[in-house]
C-alpha cells in the first residue's frame, strides 16, 4: 500500500479481496499470466465485482473523483448551447449518453435545452453500473420531474436508424488498455502475474496481433523517434466502439470529452512510462495493480487514434479543441455573466477553463455522420491540424 493513500474501510477492503481472488483465478486459469487489458477489464467491469459495476460511491466529494458536470452546471449548459443547432437540424433527434455518472449532466442539459426550445424526442442513458443507474434516476426525478418520461435506460445499443447526439464524457479513458514496452525496437506486451500474494508486471512477446500492428503504425507515424527503452499503452477497444456507434447512427453527432493528447504528444519521448492513472478517495497515483475493484483505473486518450478510427468507421472529423476553447466558443462566459458575479460560479468556471485545471488537458472532439455544415463549439481554436 502506498503511504500517501487513505486506508480503505473494512467493507471496501473485503470487496477488494473478493476481486483479488477472482483475478487470481483468472491468472491461474490462463496459465499464470494475463494481459494488462484483461486485468483492467476484470478490475473495472467483472460482473458484480468490478469497480464500475459494484455498489461503492465513485463520483463526487465522497467518491474517488469529480467530473466536469459535477463541478458546475455551466459545463452542461454550454454543451446544451453547442448541440442546440444540431438537434434542430434533425427530424426526430434523440440524445444518448454513455455512462451518465450521477445524472447531473443529463438534468442540466435537459433544463437548458428547454429554455432554448430544443428538447430532444428522448434522452437515452446506457449505464452498466446498477448503483449509478439508481443515483441517476433519483437525481433526474428530483431535478427534472417534468422531463422524466422522456428518459430511458438502455441495456444495449440502439437499433439502426438513430438520429441525434451521442455524448461520451470521460468514457474513452475508462476503456481497458494494453500496456507494452519497446526496448531497442523489440516489442513486449506487459501482463500481470501473481507472486507472494501480490500482483506484478511481466512482459512477453505480444499475444495480440492487433497490438503489434497498432504499435507499429504508431511508431511509424511519429515525427520524433522514441527512446531505446519506452513504456506506454494502447487502446484496442476504441475502434470497435466507434464502429458500433456508426452502425446504429443514421445521422448525428458523437461528442467525446476526455483528457488526452494528439499522438505526437501522447507518445512523447519524455512520456516514457505511459499515462495510466488511478483514483482512490480523491487521491491520484500510478499503480493499477493495488486495490483492485475499489479504485478507478484510467489512461489518457490518443485523440489521433480516435480520429483515425472514426474516419475508418464512416464518421467525419468536425472539430477538435481544448475544453476551455470549446466552452468559450459555446458561450460559457455569457452564461457566467448572468450569475450576478457569484463567487462560487466564478471559481467553478476557473476549474473548467484554466490551463492548470481542466481547461487544457481535457479535449473535445466532434465526429459527425450524415450532417452538413460546421458544428458549434469550434469556431475559434479548432486544432484538427494538430492531430
């Protein structure tokens, strides 16, 4: 246990022991080694056990991390203003939100779209966590009872023919990734073994052909060579995820908000330990092999990879900007000016906009299908050329 982390309570520790036992069995069944992607999948999504599907509080001051919609309603209100023209351009638009957190973003978006006379036909939420689904229902019943009949929780992706907006706020960073090392151009896939009642890293020749191909492509596309010893990660889920959305979307906009970089910055020579970060009780640390099942595990997003996968899946890349520029283009400063110089609102806006907070690290990418014309939010400082 890292000394700077809070001590888990007894119930959390007991749950972590169950997850540890389940992962240990997976390692034994696989012959003593599993890929890190499989470890991350089990730690986060194992039925009834994984971090995102078990019952512990994850979001907010009492959880492990805080997202932009919980910091300030200005985030969701700005987003609503940005998607209003797209909603009005479609015949029977719906909104689909992946992983709706506490439900606060959905509530604030619906309230603000109502003031703009731009309510969608329906608001769908695809949520894998029973605990979060319950919190979302409580939040939305309390905050927007007049719109509750428009909201539906889905167990699977929509049928083909979907028209509308798909929202993915901090979704990509939670996808399992494969970790790898490059030593003098020799690729090793990092996996997890169990030794002395603890999980440890161990590298081997890649089991995944896709990992080998994607790392080769990444290295060949970099302007700056990587050092002789380099460690990072690769998301093998993002391409099929994008394809699955393209398959059901007839016309609309996919909006991805997450922390990450273009490829040249992501795989920078000095970022030689990758980007994996864990969150436990508002503490961030880089060790994903401890506290399985009770800490969040994330990796930053390679937005160049997202753009390439999107275009291959039939999307058009319609915009890419920092969160700060996107929100300012969407009118957050005007919304803030209506707060009557409220100090708390100003402080919240700074967290969303300042480079040292979320403003620069977080990016917004707009992907469209069957739409014409520009997408609001990228009028100035559209950085697609950096991808």
